[in-house]
């Protein structure tokens, strides 16, 4: 409705004329917009720095042949020592600098070294690349090949002040500088990371495990949460206590509950196995986290256990807002409990259920901590997210880890497309 | 199937199995006795007590008959062992078993005819059983892990290897019960981890609020191009998995020497919580009457003055929810702390507990660490549950 010609007569209950909005492009509106952007700037900047920038970096890194060890910058190394002994003035000793380029792959350009000498040392002959001025030795060592090593020897005559003082030549560390290209910033790109990720036979398995974990975990948490909500959707004493109790798994830190499950299900000293044996249900203890495909079922059960409280909370809140009249009307018409649930409650819950499903689906897909803490991705529980860690840190191939991360990001783009298509219509999120 | 006596018997059997399994767990955990259910006896006594509940209207009489049934059917061994062992504990167990069988079953079969059931009555009976089962089941799956966590931390290594089911408290150990806690604080530096975690979490809350309050106000109240896009897309950030961000952050921090610094951690933590905080707050700000703020503007306050003097005091409950929720996220955060901190003197609590997960450290220490990490957040949660649940629901929280 246009703001200028709102109707004089009321057109219906609840239909109030909108307030006169200020013109869209006046100076006041501009000031307001400026203020708004000003207030949002800290948030936007921090998000850009910590979320957007790393996301872009992932694409860059995924096309780079770098491993964990390449993160250390390539620098020239030096080891300094004194050959010979000084006891009287005029003694000759040799100061030796052992210079190495510890990298076997990368050259270093424009290497320089500077070292402060104690007073009273006179060089007999100085290497042509070096100069000595005011007790400071400066050398221009030029460009080094990969794996370059050399010894720089300088013969010196010790004078009186040096003998008398306690200073040692090695007291000051020589300072080295040099330009080495980091693999991270040069312009060589490669598909090797993606190739190694896709080619390995386990990639399909990783996808399948992720899919199973995500789908079963999400639906399981929703169903269990709904059952819990149905159960508590009536007032009785202790309802509040139970509701608080049911949220425990979600509120407690993941490390605490994950390690508790590991302890509880341990095949040797775990209580759960001992219990099953004592009850006569099994003969020998079961290794819940070490066997395929059982380990996958166990971590999925953990996921359901840990996140049913969340869906429980939302579904309960929605249930309590359903009007009671419809149930009384249904009672009058002789509807049975299951019919009431199926024909009355469920349609009203569909909105929140679909929102929860999509959110939980994406978050379960993104989940890393739980599986990492319980199995470390072993015994057939490696999901995509765990695979990022596995590739980047266990195999020390940062590039391959980033490649998996790119795959994850691609999946998420597809999910968010769905999210905006369906969810925003459902609940106006 | 749709006969009253049949349903009562079936429900009786199922309920009896539920109760006996639960009681076995409770008895084993609290006494260390080698108790186990006698499955056949449980089935028979369940069916019998179900029928008694259906046909005997007097509850007292029902209880007495059930008592006789429970002892009779199992040949005086309701828990599979002779009643002479720890008779008092077993006596209590029998009492609980009898009451736990007959009272719920008489409630479940209340008003149910013995003959043919209507669909309504039949489903009602099933719903009643499922509800009862649900209470027991959900309470058990939530309580047992936490109980095991707590009790393992006060047991000795030997005692647990001997009988992993015995969680009875060894009172005669006195203060020695808390030895693993004492060792964590004296040898493993947990006092400092606790402090670090607390400081990091509080700082995260402060920075998050500082950033998100103005942002939320702008999105909620001010008109500008892109307002709608902003309020929607801010939550998209939650779709990005932490591990995808953690990898480049690790690379970047390694290069700039920010790893192993709490400052580096504090650069990241608030940004992970700002979006949800902004989203929750803008929802609350929208609900506040704009007229009060307009009155403030008329009286000569600047916009920032309005936010500070009018909006914020009015939204204290929302601020409390958001703070609690952000505190919880920061306190529980594991992945970044794990990847970015290597230096034991700078560990947060979660990182410290991870360190205990090795074969050289006894299990009680790990569980004691878990208790130390869990307790503060649970206490906070129980004390301020109202705010917390509101925070959880309002933010449609990340997991």
C-alpha cells in the first residue's frame, strides 16, 4: 500500500493505516542509513576478517601443493664458533660461521648476516663479502641454492681489551635475513590436492558415512525429541525438573560427554559391556567404537542422544502454543489418541519440524568434534569434516585438507539454496 | 488383541521388563551386587501383575498380591541372587519393584474394561504405557552417563577394574575420594585452566555484546537499503562449519605467530557468536515499543543515547539470555582451542581435558576433568534455566 493514499474509511478489523514514512531519499534518511552502516561496521568487519577471508583462503590453499611443514618459513641458518684459544694479546683465532639453507627445495635470495663483535678483535683478512664497522660485522652473502652450505672463516687477532673482558664471541647471535618465496604466496597452482582426495578409494566411503551420519542423526534426533516433547506436553509436578534434565546432554561440554561415552562403552573396563554381560544378553564384551559398522551406529546414537534436547525444546514450545480447543472438539467427535496426534498435532508441527530438519541437517553435516573425540575417524566413521582434519594434520597435507573443505563448502552452498527456497517461506527466518 | 485382559497382560510384560532392567542397573551401580534379571520370571510376573491391576480394583490388595507374586514367581530370588546377600538393599529393591510394577500398571489399566476394547480405549492404554516407558527411558539415558561420569571420578583404579558396575561410594576413604580432583588441581594445573576458560568466556561475552548490540539495533530499528538482506543473511554464517574455518585460521595464525596465544583465540571466538547474538537481539528489539525511543529522541537524546539509556535497560532479559548462551558456547568450545593452543600454560579447560585422554593418565582423572568442565555450566544452567531455555529457543541455536 502506498503511504500517501491510505483509505479514510476503515477497511476491516486489524487493518490499520501505516504510519507516514519519511521520504526515501531525504537528508534524514541518508543520515539514518549512515548511522545504521556505522553501527553494523564492527560486525561486518569482524565477520569479513574471520569468516569470509578464511573461506576465500580455503580455495587458494586447496590449489596449493603445501604440507604442514611448509608453513614454517624458509630461513637461512647460521652456527657460529671460535677455533683456537686466546691467552695473550696478539693470539690468532678463527671465527667460523657455518651457513646453511635448511630447505632442500627452495633457494633464498639476498642473504645477509650481521653480527656484533666484542671490542678488541681485529680481523687479519676479511672475506670480500663482509665489512666491519664499529664492531659490527655485515656480510652480503648473495643468493643461496636449495641445500646450500658453506663455512665463512675469519681470522682475527685478539687485543688487550678482549683478553681482559669476559665477553665471549658467541654471546651475540648473528642475525640472518633473506628472501625466500613461500609456497603459499607464489602463483603455482595444482589440481593434485583434489586429485588425491577424489582418487583415493575411500572418498566414496567418506561420502556414504557422512550421508548416513547426517540423515540418521538428524531424523533420529527429531523423532526422539518429538517423543520426549509429547511425553512432557502435559502439566504435572516435576515436569519442569524433567525438562531441565533432558537438556543436560546438550548443555554439557562435548568433551565431557564424549569421553564419558567412551569410558562407559569401553570393551574392557566399561560399565555398559559389564552390564550386558551380567544380564546375560551378550557373551563377550562388544567393542562399540572399534568395529565396522558398529562404530558408525554408535557415533550416530551419540549424535541423537546429544541433540534430541534441542528438537525437544523447540517442538515442546510449539506444542504448548497449539490451541486446546481443537483437541476438545476432536474428543467430542470421538477421535482416538493416535488420530488426534496424526490429524491435529502433526500438521501444526510440520512448520517447526521442517525448519528443525533443515537446520539440524546442515549442523550435523558440519559436525566435527563428536566423531573426532570418540573414534578419531577410525573404524569407518570418517565423515567429510573429520577427513579435513585427517588430510591436513594426520597426513600433513594442508592442501588436500583444504580440498576436502572446498567439497564441504560446495555441499553447503547446495543446502543453503534449499534453505532459502523452503525455510524462509515456512517460518520467515 | 483388542481385549482388555490381553492388553493388560502385554503392557504388564513390557512394563515389567522396563522396570526390572532399570532396577538391575540401579542395584548394580549402588551396591555392586552381581544382580541380573530373571527374564522368565519378569515376563510371568509382569503379565500377572497386569491382570491383577485390571481385575482387582483395590490398590492396596493389588500391591499385596503383587508382592507375593514377585517373590513367588522368582523363587525368592527377584534379582537372580539369594536374598541373604545385602538383605537390606535387596529388600528395598523388592519394595521398589513391587510398587513400581503395581502402581503404574494400575494407573495404565485404569478404566479399562476386561472385555473388548474400543479403538479409543485400546490406543489410550498404549499411550499410557508409552508415556510411562518414556519417563523411565529418557531419565535413564540422560542420568546414567552423567552419573557414571561423576562416580568414576571418585573411584579408585583398582576398584573399577575389579567390578566396572560397582559405583557405590567408598565412604571409608574420606577425603581421599576426591584425590583425582586434588591431583588435577595440584599436578595438572587445572586451577589455571579453569581461570583461563572463565576469562576467555567472559571476554567473549563482552566483545560479542559490544559488537552485536549496535548491529542488532541497526537491523531492527533503522531504515537503510539492505536491511532485509542483512537480517536474513547474518544467520547464513552459521552454515559454515568450524573445521572449514579452522584450517585457514591455523595456517594464518602459524604465519603471524598468533598460535598459542589467548589473544588469537579471542579474535575468533566472538565472531563465531556475534551472528546468533545479533539475530536474537534484533528479534527482541523489534518487540520493544518504538514510541518510547521516539519520545527519547524528541527529548533530545542522540541515537546512541537512546540505545544506552532506553533500549538496553528494557532488554536486560534478552541480554541475560544472550550472554548465558554465548558464555556456554565459549566455555564448551573445543575445536579451536585444540588446534590453536599447544602450550600447556595457556590451555583452556576443554583443551586441558583433552590432554587427559591418554593411556598414561588414569580414567578417573579424565572423568574428574570432565566433571570440572561440566559442573560450572550445569550449575549456571540450573540456576538460570529460564533465561537459558529462552536463549536456546530464541536463537535456534547452533549445535
